[in-house]
C-alpha cells in the first residue's frame, strides 16, 4: 500500500512548480520525484530536509501529519 503525500503535491502545484524542477533541485529524475509524491518510494531524511528548507514548511506538514505548514524552530 502506497502513502500519497497530499501536502507535498499541493504545495508544489500551488506554487506552480513542475515535478521536473523539484527533481532537478533534489538531483533525482522526474520519475523518482513523482514516486516520492505518490509514496512508491520512501522519502529519505535528506530529501525531507531539502524539501522543508525549499518550501519553508515543517517536515510534519510535508508528511501530512499536520495541516499547519509553520516550522517549529
């Protein structure tokens, strides 16, 4: 069973960023990034940190553990 990350996809789409662009920032293929969003491939800590920094949101938000994107720093 795959775990889709709704917030991860929504934040990218809300900012009009293509999967290809995020994939390039992460130094992965577009297909790999697509599989991150759909949960086919597990997100690593390194990828989560990069995405959290890029979007300036919490990791919990990216993982759909909260609807609050604020970072608790």
